[in-house]
C-alpha cells in the first residue's frame, strides 16, 4: 500500500504573526531564522514581508 502524502495547509497570518514578523525583522534576524520561529517557510515569510514593506537587514551589504 502506498504511503499517504501529507497535504499542505494554508494558514492565515494572524495579527500576532505580523507583529512578531516586524519585531524579528527589527531585531535583524534573517528570513530563515524568522521562518523557523513562525513555523512557516522562508518563502512565505519573505513574501509577507515584501507585502508589508518590511526589510530584512541582517545581511551586511557592501557600500561603494
């Protein structure tokens, strides 16, 4: 008998999730770290951050 495939469930973003996302980004955490804490994928966190206008500044970028 074939193994059952686990279906993905789409979870809505609660106000608390959004508040946590903003605070984690302000604390300079990276997207994968935030994703682990929110129990979501890094892609989902990145898309929501982009929609909200939140930027992750954890990566040191070179200035010219």
